[in-house]
């Protein structure tokens, strides 16, 4: 997780106070800081930041069959914010914990999909909700086929994961974005990359 002591690389930001509000599953801080605007004037602001560590996600694809392998699982935050049943289609993903991003996403791919992938492509990194969440997500892609499959996947039961695998034609996956069947941000980003710059580009 990011250090609680903020960086000092931006001279226009002066942190005055950091308060720990919650340390249950992850950490929630309230920070008061001074920031200098474009006109040179200083103002005091307060922001809450949710620190859950950094993560990684991976799009598994089969060029020959034009398919992608996604996961399906219940997401309570989406459920209470308007999603009909809370079950989302997503690319495999997870927190880095103590691993580097590539090691972490290889681990998550095996746990969630049952596939031990070979060479992976680092696509890009992104802050998914920079207004309040500190997490930076590392995006990857890798081919899969019958040879990379080690087991049925499904996640880790002791972590409360109940994951179902969903294999889709890439065109059907794109149509689900338009129809609202795929609403997860990281998944939309990787699917669009796959057809614009990735393995399914024309």
C-alpha cells in the first residue's frame, strides 16, 4: 500500500494533517492539505482517500477462435448502486499483495480462470478512481487455449470467491458493452484495446 507519509515532490502541495478513519479491510484516511492554484494563491482542502493497495488485471484471448475468457461474480457495491443482480462480467484481477504486478496477475489468472499463461503483454497502467481511491491498476493480456488450462478455476473459497468462467466471442463481448451487459471499467478498457491495438485489431 502507498506510504502514509505523503510525497514531497510537488512544491504546490503541503500536507497539514492525516487522520486514520478506518482500518478494517483496507485503510480510509482524511487528509487536510494546502494547495497552490494557478494564480499563486494557497487554499486549504480536505479529502478522504481509500487505500486498498494496487492491483492487476488480465484479458485472456484466443485469436484463432476469436474468443475472450471472462469471469462472472457477485459485486455488492455494484448491487447497491443500481446493478440488477450485482453479478458482473470481468477480466481476471486481484491485488498485488507483496508481489510485483506480473507475478500477481499470473497468480490471479490461475486462481480465477484455471489457466497458467505463458508470455504476457503489459498494456498500460491506470488510476481507476483517482478522486478517492489510491489504487493503480496494471493491465495485461495473454493468449489462452486448451494447453494452458490446469484446472477449472473459480477463485479461492476461503476468500469468499465464487467465480464462474464465461467464454465469449470478441464481437459478442463488444456488443455487451453497448447493451450494458458488461459495465466493469477495467474490462471495457481491455476489450476496446484488444480490437483497437491488440490481438483482434483489423
